[in-house]
C-alpha cells in the first residue's frame, strides 16, 4: 500500500507579522499611564490628529493621524509584562541599571499598526508615536522583530529627522545544533510587506558571510518598497573575491525545502510551531542561463569564494541616509574630541572629475577644528582621484561628511551607536 505524501502549505500570517507590534515599557508601570495617552499625543506638534478613540474593555484605543502629509492609524491597549531574559542577555549596550528597570516593570502599553509601502518611515512613525504616548518609557519590546530597544536609542531615533536604517526593522537569528550546522532566519520582514528570509545548512565557518548576505538582501528588498517579488527574480547584491556576481533569489519554504536532504535544522518538524508562514529560503543563480531556466544553487556553493572581504552592495537610498545621519550627528564628534584620549576619522565624499554626483568616499584622520571647518589627513591612496595622495591634508565642512568614527579607549563610536553616550 502506498501512502500519499502530505502536501506542505504556508500557514497564515501571525498577528505580529500582519502588523507591527511593540510593547512600550513605562518607567512607573504602577500608575495609570493609559489615561494620559490621548492627551500626551495631542501635545506633539509633528502629528495632526484626525480621530481619537479611547480604550474600552472590549476594544483597543485607536488614533488616526497625519504625519508629513500621510495618514496613519495606530491601536493600543495595556498588558501585563514580564521580560524574557534572553532579550536582555543579548543586549550588550544596555547598562545593568537599564536591565534591572526593565526586569522590574509589571505592565506595558502594546501598540500596533499596519506599515505602508515605505516600511522605514512607518517604523520611524511608530517609534515617534511610542514616545508621544509614553514620554517616560524605559524601553520597547519590538515583538514583530523579537528584540528589545533601549530608551536611549529610541529617544535619539524618534527625535531624528532621518529614518532608521532598514536593518533596524528586523533581526537575523542564528540557530546552531551544537555540531557545526546552523540555520539563519529573519524576524520582522513580514510586517514590511515582504517575505522572511532563511539560509539552511550553514556552518560555523561560513555563517558570518551568510549573515551578511541575508542582511544585504533584506535591506535591498525593504528599500525596493515592494517593487519586486523576490521569489520571481534574481537580485544582484554583491561580488565574490574572484569578481563573480552574487545573484540571489528565494523560494517559499514549502518549495525550497525540497532542495535539501538530511536537514538537521529548519526541517518540517522544526516548523510545526513557527517559521511556517511567509518565509523563504535563499538560493543562488550562478549565471544568466541559470536565472533564465530558474536553476537553483544552494548558498553553500560559494563557501570557498567569500575570502576575507566580499563586497556587498549598499543602495543609493541607504548611502544617502547614512550621509544625512552622519551630518545630523556630527556635533558629537566635536564633543567626543574634547577628550584628548579620543581620536576620530571622517569619511569624505571626494568628487571624481569634479562631478559632485560621482564621488569616491575615503577616510581622513580628523586633525583639528577651526570654526565650522575641520582639517583632515588622508589615510589611504585614492583609486580615482589623481591630484591627492595619502598623507595630504585638506579643510572640509560638515556638508562633505558621509560617515565618521570616534575611537575611545573602550570602543568605537559612530552615528548609529552614539546614543550610548547619552544619559
């Protein structure tokens, strides 16, 4: 007798995948913080409130509002709270005092909203609304991405005119079997309107490159704002050390899992309680011919070709965002350099052939400030600019800056993590 093999199906999206769910943790969870929410939001000039519905025993509260000429809607309700310890264990940039404050919290405000096609802006709006609702928050559990956000990061991000990076919208988790095999998968992409991403049969030697590949692909898809269906096309996201293009695609897990045998992690049994909805396994197209015929190769075929420095591309949108953030937070460089033990390097966009739209981005050691200008010494030989050389000095302004790093005795500080110096 022959038994028909059970057909695999994608499970429906979970509530945390359909919309973006966050738990906002107030400093004093014993007081009646819910009654103040609508008044708090009304005081924020960035939002034009169109409609407010207070919380009832049967329904969440709701706010419809305009932000930068776009309409959004957010719901909220209070909830009892107990933080999973693994969230805090993985949060190296939290102080012990911050961790203890979060452990002591007993209640949170759950807020949830549907993202627009511009997921980064939607995420930024949700952070701003979280701070508006609970100004004295001590942290946020980003339930959709399975991570915790610190008060200092939230405050700086919400006050910024620059949207967060695409990589802030999701997490990449690496699950090992203790014997060398690893399974990489994301959380948080479904709320952005795209599929979660996975790499199967990774290992201890290659998971970091696989992590970078997923990270680059996820950022690429978020920045595309739904313009492509990743399961149908190849995406050119990098170069190997031999200049081989890295062209990736993905297939639904119910289809892609058939390309693997003897899976120890990420098999059907591992997907009974999760990782079984809109999630896709990443594959490689080795050539244009393979892409035309949809011939899939596993990511592991490149495991001998990553080298020490494979190139993964950054979108023009992300490049501009990074420059805008570096400029917005450049004042911290001057502040940090008031301590003599600190040193800084600044990345400058140098025009190629006097074309301001075509720059080589290169690092300078920051030597001194003079008013609004600063002097830098070139740390390397340029590739495409013949009239300047390593060791040359020049004056610049903040408009020239595309990135910066300040080296302190304890760590390197950049525009993304400078929040850690705030109190």
